[in-house]
C-alpha cells in the first residue's frame, strides 16, 4: 500500500477546495475528503494486519525511499509501524469530527477548511516519516495554519494567543533543529556519509557525550509541543482562543506530535542519554501532571479547564516515556490515542455549548441537561473519560502508565508514580464540578431554555469520537496488539533497564 | 581571436547592445509612449535572460583578468533573472515617470558592472566592476524626483559608497604591496598570514561588509532603503547584495584560503552581531521598506553562517539561499511597489485589513514573508535549513543555536505583518488595486519560485555540482 496516498488525498482535497465556491460546496468537499482519508487509514490498518499475518517481521512496513537532496543525503523516506498507524487513525477520526463540528463556519469558509486540511496533511506526513528531515519538514508545515486559524477565526484574546503559540512552537522547532543536526553530523554510515535516516541511525551507536548534549535539545524541543513543564504556557491561551475544530486538532493531535517525536526521535535514537536524563523527564512530567491538575481547579472558563487538563494528561505521556519500561511506553502511546480522542470530544462539546450560549464561563451556565440533553451527555462522557472511568479509554491508558511506572523500582520514581496517581483525585474534582455546575443543577440563564440540541453534523462528530473512546476502553487489547511490536523495537534499543539497583 | 572576445563576453555584449539601443531611442527624434517603451524593454530583458542559458563557453580573457566558468554563468543568470523581475515590478511606478530611459540605462550599467565584478580574476577589474555597479545606483536612488527623502538617500548612498570603496582600495593596495600582484591566482599563492596581510584582509572585508550591510557597516541601509523608490530599494537589497556576495565568496575561498582560520572567527562575530542587530531593529519598524531593510540585514547574517562552512556545501547553500531570497524579496517588493505607486501607502498600519480588499496581493505578500521566515512548504525553509546545516558542519553549535533562536525572533516580526494583513481590522483599508499584467507576471514567477524550488531538488543538485571552487 502506497503511503504517499495518505498525503496526496489531503493535498488533492485542499486543492479542490481552492476552486470551490461558497460554504456549502467547500464543507462538503472537505468532509468527503476527510472521510476518504479515514477509510484509507482503515484500509492501511487492514493491510498492516494482513502483512503481519503473513509473517512479515520487519520493523517498518510499506516503506518507500526517494532521494530528495542527494548531495546532502536527505531522503523522502516513509514507512509505518503499529504506533504510527494508531496515530494516523487518531488523526483521521479527529479531522472528520473537526470538519463536522465546523459545519456552519461562515466567515472565510474556503480558507478555513483549506487550512484545516493543510494542518492534517502536516500531521499525516509527520507520522509516516522515517527520515529526520522529512519529519521536521512536516512538523513545521503545521505551524502557519495554526497561527492563521487561531488568529482569524478565534475568540477572546486571539491575536496574542496565536502569536504566543506560533513563537513557542517555533522555539520548540528550533531546538529540534539543533538536535537533529547534532545527530546528523555525528553519525556516519559505513561509507562515512552523514544521514538523517531514522532506521540507519538507530543501528549506530552515537557516543554518549554527544548524546548527552543533543538529547536535551531534541527532547525539550518535542516536549514544547507536548507542553512539558516550563514551556507549557502556550497551551491554555492557544487552545482557549482557537475555534472549535482548531482546538480539537491542537489538543488532540498537535500535542501528540510532540509525544511521538519524544519517543521516536529522542528516546529511540539516543537511548543512553534517555537513561541518563530520565529522572529529569519524570520530574518535569510529574510537575506537569500535578500543576496542570491544580491549575485546572482554579479555572472558571470551560475551555481553559480543558486546556489545563490537557497539560496534565499529556504529562502522563511524558511520565510513561520517562520511565523507560515496556508497559510504561505502551501506556504512553495508549494515552496519546485516548487523550486525543477524549480532548477532541470535550472541545467539541464545549464548542457546541459556546455556539449556542455564547459564553464559556461555568458560572453563567447551568442546568443545560434540560435544554440540550444530547450535548450534555457528550460533555459528561468526555468528562468521565478524562477522569479515568473504566469502560472508557482514559482508564485503560492511565492504568497501563501507572502499572508500567511502578515496574521501575527506583524509589523516587515510585514516589512520582504515587503523586501522579493522586492527581486523579484532583481531576475528578474539577471534572465533576464543571460537569455538575454546567449540566445539572438549576438553570442560571432563563434564555438557555430555548436552546436547540445538537444538529446532525454535531451528533455524527460526537458519536464518531465516542465510538473510538469506547472501543479503546472496552477492548484495549486491540490497541495494545497494534502497538506492541513497535514498542518492543524501541525497548530493544533501550536495553534492559536496570530493574535491580 | 575576435570570436573569443565575442563569445566569452556574450552576456556583457548583449547588455551593452541594449544600453546603446536605449541611448539611441533617447536621443532619437521619435516620442514614444511610456507603456510601449516598457513593454519593449521588458521583452528585451526577457531575451537577455533567456540568452544567458545558451552557448555558454568557459575560458579566460586578458591574461586571466576576466574568466568565466559554469558557476559564473549560473550567477549571471540569477542576476539577469533578478533584473528582469525588478523591471517587471517597477512597471506601475515607471509608467508615469519622465526619465524612463535613463532609469534603464543606469540599471543596465550597474548590471554590466556586476557582470565584470563577478567574472574578475584580477583586483583591478574587480574594482572597476564594483564602482560601475555602485555609482549608477546612487543616481537611481534619487529617481523619486519630487521627494526630498529620495535625494537624501542618494547622497547618503554615494558618500558611504565612496568611503567604503576608499577603504577597500587601501586594503587592495596593501595586498598588492605584500604579494606583488593583482591577479587572484598569484595573490593566493603569496598569502602567508603575516600581520600586514591580515590588516589588508580586514580592510577588504570592511569594504565588502559595507556593500552587503553587515553590522556595524549597515548604518546607511535603513535610510537609503526607506528614501529610495521601491524598485530601486528592491534592486539594492537583492541584486546588488547577491552580486557582491558571489564575488565575496569567490575571493574568500580562493584568494584568502590560507588564512581561513582567522577569517572564520571574524565572520562568526560579524554574523552573530548582524543577526542580532538586524532582528532587534526590525522588531520596531513600521515602514515596510525599512522593515524589509532590517530583515535583509538579518538574512545576511544567516548567509555569513552558511558561508563559513566548508567549501562545497557552503557555496551551494549560499547560492541556493540567494536564489530563494531573490524570489521571496521580489515578491514582497512587487506588492509594496504596486501599493506604493497606486495608493501611496507604505506603513504596516496602513496594511491592516489588506486581505479584505486585495486577497491575491495579500497571499503573495504573506507567502513571501513565510518564505523569508523559513516556514515550510515554501522554499525559504529549505534555504535556511541548508544554510544552518552548512554552518553546523564545522561543529560550531553555539552559532547554530544562536541562529535557530533568532529564527524565532524573525518569525515574530514577519508574523506581525501577516497579522496586520489578515487579522487586524481597519476602517479605511487600502482600496482594491487592479494589478497590471507585468507585475502580475513577476509575482506569479516569484510565487512559482518560492513554492516549487524546495521540492525540485535538481536545482540544488545542479548548484551543488558547480560549487567546486
């Protein structure tokens, strides 16, 4: 199966959108394009199962290499393994849901859908890249659409948030650039040439001092995308000011770009440095989890609640990666998928509420269950998934992360695990409080009684994401089987963690 | 024998022919309409551009004073392309200008000077070319005859140019004194790195740095760019810089190869302060031409970073970056010239809400700014990436980190303009401008260049294969 199709489809869709006239044509084209992309991702999954059933043991399947800049040994090298496929499916789900939720965007609709599709193109390209240059290219493709989406269609202090987001993500990219250049110039193939190829580099042993210099650059660079502790400040304003589809994409997928990068680039290629720095990663992750949770409790704006809780949940991803055990890393990948679906659902629900009530403040909302039962149920489901109720994907993912973290016997790491577990209580507080106050209880604003419930597009978006959450929640073994070979490969590079100290 | 002179100097002869044709038209009896002249001259320049790709013969003339090889032909083609695009975007401003023919005669004279400068093998011809390329530009800077700012710009340019040429000549004379020859090849064999030669190098470097606006020799840049008419600013900031950078690279890598460690350190320091000062000042500018002036100073800092790498990757990435810089800047200047000529608005605040009235122009300007900032999928990303790669090759990661961090600062000020165009509301936005055919052609060529050059790697591979100096 040709992976470039995953890129050509969105490109073609975006191109056709440029020629469409009027909102109706544009949104239908965007929807058809993204549904095709979802079907293509499904087909990719089937093809992957098929090829594995035939006994193909190679690490990356459907590889394709094309020399791009031969004098510099830059290649367009793509391929997937289970982890990439999981992320591609996540992206496809979130993009379809995002387009459905934005069905009524009147202002500059052509540009809006064009930028959204371009954003998804960047994400797909990122997940299938096996060459660091290609990976970096697709990572940066997404920055300008984000800036424009927040700046033009956003709300609140959108100019400020858009600029802050763009600059901090560029900062992350700058650090990643230094990291990958360091890797490039310090690796030689047998013929003595430098390369950016992920698989080739993973076979080489980079000297430990070099690893220790460039690992922080690469990890913190990708960490900025995943809201690692001191560089998380772009998340609350960015997510809150963005239009709904952009928030769904930002929180659902863009933050996972960082997590995937941390795993695939920083940890995979520089495993010894990962061991050396794991305590810092775990420290920062734990701070993110606890600080994110406590900061969320203080928020009075629904979108800010979700944004800060994203910081907290993405802290779990970094915690899992930092622990460097197989179960913890699997948990991190599961958390990426689960949180992606869950936060997209949550932002969709908040967006539906906002478009009807024109307020996001919890104090001004109340008793919405009476007026909008469907939307309220979606809101509650998203909230329950966030706090880790069994049956939803959040529980499966967080459980795996905790179990994997506990396997690491270092007493400080165990303390971090305990603290992270304790943060679930705080999560429960803010979720239940937000849900209770807005959905249940007395109606605060009499006008809200006249609100309409979800329309067909919003219902479809919500149901799509709920299906994803429930499937991963009830049958996590499907996801685990998918990502297991990839995780084992990464672990083989990390070597045996010294479990006995 | 005569054939050799005709064929090797082919590009120069074509320019001379066009200049003489224009002179005859000027002194001739017939009164031509400006539009007819403009279309005719642009066709001639297109012919000049296309002719540069055919029948290029390598060789030496005048005992090695003038030499040409495939790399120099590539450079001349880039300059031809640049002049053609500048001429296209100058159309709305020249349409009502009284001294149209003088403009082109002066412009092409500078181009001729640049051709001699980059083909020089001897310090004398180099200096001749350098002067021929700078003096007419000072006259060109004055071409907004009714504006006092324009005359001021011209005065500043000519006086600073003269001063810097004097310093350059001082360095050249010391170099001649210590090596006994003016020919590049012979000088390079006699560079030993003693103090007098290093001083000569520093003086020559100062002369070069003035022309390419490296800090601290950049003080003339902002005022001249702001005062001169927009097409002349475009020409100065892009083509003049490009030509000087070409010969600069050639001189550094061939003549001064033996003192490479010394000049590496100098370039390092100059690059750091150039990027820093360029970025810091660009943050505060409101006039678009001044803004582009400071941003181009920062870009030159990046080019110095790329220049410092080892020969092949360094030269290839610098030339590639200059090509992309040409497209990006000319696209931006195309929009600015059009708006300045039609609506007379030059500040970023005037451009607020530009998207509502002029979507095509907004997108051209926005993509140009993204390309200058180095954002994929525009070619500017590839250009900057390769420059930083060339710089990292020497292992100087402090420089690389500094450059990467400064990309963020530059990103901020480029995005500020994009924000004004797309997001800021304005009660009186610039009215819808109908774009004449010639500037539109220029913008489409630049757009194609910016978007496609990154993906068509054969352009870079071709440059790389020629970059053996």
